[in-house]
């Protein structure tokens, strides 16, 4: 999401940076290009007009035009305005005192509510909470079965009463159970429809009245674009939304909905979801400043660090550092590092969070397909070969190629590149740092 918008904006600012001193005409021409970029990203027209007007007013001021680095000043203004547009600060989940905290997930069918309910439950459990999933969607075929299956998979309890009970009664009984079992959070997966209709809204109002949730979160598919604004406005009018969760942000979406919904409805975005796998890395709290930085190509190191901390093994990292410095980093270590990295999320998404590597991610210098091929080659090696790559010659290469479904030349290339990387890591490790861009080039 936002790749096209990010490219367009960075091109505009690069052009400004080449001008040195800026005239008012330069700024207005740049803002014209920003306006086009935002509209092409499917941002609401009214939001675009107001955004461009605010940026232009500040960017043509004396402080910018007489600055030694006017282009940087303009970027700083755009960055701050994007943050303001997205909501200024992270809005955490509300907590009920006393508990349990009741969260109702609502939205249209196909938005990913059920999967999001499981992801949110997993995220809460990693925070030390005790969540309960509630199957209140009695209309969609297999909705109850899906939630129960996800609950078993994650080891999270699910409250379900089949398709015969009324959703408000299911929710009420689930809250009663939560109090009896000292559950901290109740996550209610409600029914969706293909479009907003009166029966859907009435049922949501009934559930809302029955259990009085502190959070009423609208789950929205980021792929639906401007339709998200209308959907959010209508749900907010009927049940009073407290937050929004955007799903499928790793899809081929233009991203305008995320920039529009908060500005139009005033409802904060609370989480971003990606992928279909139910893992902690596929849902993250929404931080306006971090998304603004991603859009402008500044990366999002804080989110990357938070993901890494969730899977970080300090002892393993210490051992790895010693091996890097000594140059004894082998294929087994490399395989373990790859597997740890993949737990952080899709490769291109991770690279996009690192300042300076967002373009490498989009240009696909190294892709998931490349990693899978490398993995297959390493898995086809014996333990002895992984620990001592110098053994990999002649017939060993042929055997590894057959076992991994690759060509001998590809095995040779990987072994040669790995040896170069070992030497580089020893050299750079001794200097106290490794340039990630250099690593990417070495792995091409």
C-alpha cells in the first residue's frame, strides 16, 4: 500500500531539492503534483484540497523560501501535515475498569473480521491478557467453524452457541462466562453483509445495547478505496465507532482510504493488518507518524524494532555476533537468520521499513522467491556441508542441485556469494557495523 504515492511524492521532493532556493512558483508547482499524486492514490477530494491548501500556505512562508535547505523544510511540513491528517498520535485500545474489556468487531462481509478477531486475540495474549473469542456471526456459512478452528490453533478459548441462538444473547452469555473465568478481553465477531442494510444495523445496535462494548471497531478492507469512507460514516452514525482496523494493507491498494477515513469521520485508526496468516507480526498498532514516514520514504524503524523484540533471542544474537566478527558464520547460521527474519513479516514489507531500502524493496532486488530458492539449496546440504562450505565441490554441487530443484550454476553462485559475504562480515564486523544495503547486493 502507498508504493505509487510514495514514489510520486519522493520524485516531487527530489526535483525540489535540485533547485536550491525556492520561489513561490516552485512551491505551487510542486503542490500541484502532490495534489495529483494524492488524487491518484484515491484520497477523498475534499481532504486533498484542504491538505494541499494547508501545506501551500506554510511552504510559501518566508521561513521556507529563505531557508538554506528549503526542500527539506517543505518535506518537514508535508510530513507533519500527513501526521495531522492521520490522527497525530497512536490511540490505544480502551480498557474497562473493572473488566472484562468488551470489543465488538463489525464490518462488511469479506473484510476479514474473523481472521482479525483471532489476530487481535493473539496480540492481546502476547501482552499478557486473557482473551475470549465470541462467534456471533450465525449467518455466514462456516463462520463459527472458522473461529473455533482458529481458537484451537492458537490455544485461545472460543464461546459459541451454534446458529440457533440470537447474537445479542450469545454476546451476553459470553460476557457472563468471561466474568466467571477471569477473562480480561472479550472479542465479539459479528456478522457482516455484502452491503450495509437495516437488519445488520439493528442487530449491531442490539448487541451494543446488550453488552455495552468499550470498543466498537470497524474492520475495513483497504482494497475497497473510497467506499471505505461511506461505510465508516454509516457505521459510525448507527453504532458510534471507537476505532478502525484496516486489513490487507499489503495488497495492491492505493491507500487513499487510510488517508481519508480519519479526516472525514474523526474516528481513529487503531490497527493495521496484513496477510492471511494469524501471526503476531500480521497485526500492528497504528502510529500516524510512522505511516507518514513510510509514505515519504523515511522508513519505520520503530515498528521494525518492536516486531524484532517479540522474537528476539538475546543469547542467540550474542553467539551470532561472535561468529560474524570471527568470520565463522556458516550456512546453518544463515538459515537460522533467514527463518528469524521471516517471522518479522513479508520480506518486501520489512525492507520498506528500513530507511534507504524502501526503493530496493520495490525494485525487488531480493524477493521471497529468491529466499525460498536459497532455503531449498541449504536444506539439500548435509550438516557437514552447511558448517564447512569449502566442501561443496563437484558431485556435491550436483547432488544439492538435484535435491533443491535448481541448477548447478545456482548452487555455485550461492556458495561463491556466501564466501564473499563471510569475508565482508568479518571485515565489517571488526569495524563495528554492517551496511544492510551491502548485504542485499551480496545476496543478489
